[in-house]
C-alpha cells in the first residue's frame, strides 16, 4: 500500500513538531549517544528557518540585557580563582569532548543553583556562591558536568529560548511574542524537561558515582540541611505514595522546565544500570548485573519523565 504524506500546511508550532517526527528525521549527527531521544527530536523541529529568524532578536536581547550582569560581575573560575573548580571544569570538558566553557561564580539570592546560557558559538557556566560553599568536590563535578552536558548536547540556543519565553517573549517581541509563547511554550518545556535528563546523564559520566550524583540532586531540595541524614530510597518511596494520592496534580508538570527531583533521580538510576552507560565509561559492570538495553532504557525513562 502506498502511503501519502500528510498535508504540510502547518497550523501551529505543535503541528510542525508532529510533522517533523512523522517524517522520521534523524538527529544522529548532533545528539550525543547518552541523549534522551525526545531531546534531539524537538531540537530538530526548532531548527526551521522561520522559527530561528523570529528568535534571533529575542536571544540577542536576552543575553545582553539579562545575562550581562552575570558576565560583568561574576568572578571567573580559572587557575588563579577557584583553581579546584577550574580543574573540575577542565576534566568534565575532556570527558564530554567539548572545549572548556567560560565559567563564573557569584551570588544568586542564596540559592543552590547553576545554569548555562549563551548560543552555540559562545556559552558560559554560572555557579552560585551557596553551591560552591556546600557542595563537595564530587557533587560539584556532577553539577558542572551537568552544565557541560547542555553544551555537548547543543542545548544552548533553546535553553536560552526557554528563559526568553518565560521572562521576555511578550515585552521584547510584542505580537510575535504572543504567537511564539502560545505555540512554542508547552513543547519547549517538554523538551527542556527531557534535556535535563540528558544533562544529568552527562553529569554522572563526569562524576562517575551514582550516590554522589543523587546527593547533589537532593541538595536542591534539602537546601542547607544535612543531606547525609536523608535516606534517598525512603524519600523516593514517599514521593511515589504522594504522587499516587495526588495524581490529578500531574498536569501541572507540563508548565515546568525541570523534572521533579525524584523523577530525575529515578531516571538517573536507570541510566546507571544501562548498557550504554558502561560502554561510555569503558568499564565492565559488576558480575551478575542485569543491564538495560537502549530500547528498555528509553521506554522506562519515558514512563518516569512524562508528561
């Protein structure tokens, strides 16, 4: 039977994404092997010339206006200032096969936070002072590896775009901003959540220890509390019980840019017992370990990360 392509008249941004997916376009040239499949899938849809042309102005303005203060006031992380973190960033960059990014630190309202911003041509990593003070070197390696993972996976333009849509789309772009916000907001957030899974995998590849990676993620919830007193398995069990009881609140997650921390931990645990993780690490799994193949890893991860 001969199949026909659907009508190519795109009536919304989501329709465009669906059409690109139906075509089965491949992202093998740009996505690292540890990337969540939906990550590359949505990136392909966003690469259309009309979409990119609309966004250039917003991205330039956002980086210069919103990010300029971090670039101007942040303390560079280099051989002279924070040399231990500089060495970690260099090691993460080597692990992921990218150039070491420009890294800075500074105050961010007392938050444990880190972010990467910029474009494919230039990007920088910003680490907060609270993170530097309370995270162990191994936990910092996971965090910096996570941020470097966004660069390695070519997330920069669209991670910055997510921030633009949330903060600046309407005032900067006017009527166009309403269109972009309406049609791109939900799928971009869906991509953003999955891109965080990809970046968490990069962080684990860099720090090399699952418990350290989990502890770093728990700090984002526990704040200044002693995370060594947190039983992570019990924490996940409690989350699952509450999620089952308050299942109706799941729809709210389509409006957030990061998966909930318990979901990120569970997704990372799956990756840590997958064939591709040990292949990328160049290590043999412990004897008797039942590893997940790529198909099962993707299926089980999607069950966790949805919506």
